[in-house]
């Protein structure tokens, strides 16, 4: 389970990086970080 959530987390981070490359917006970056934090909280419980 931990390995699976880690892989998904990496995928999310990769998506965030590509989105930053496409349009570097602070709003998008903040929202991406919040989504990642929420996902990590959900997957850790």
C-alpha cells in the first residue's frame, strides 16, 4: 500500500512539474501543493 501511494504521489508531482513548465503560475503551484498535501494525508491514514 505504501509503495502504491508513493508511486501515485510521484505521478502527481510529475504532473505538477509539467504544469509548472506549461504555465508557471503561483496560484496553480499553491493549489497543486495543497492537493498533494491532502492526498498524502489521506493515503497515510
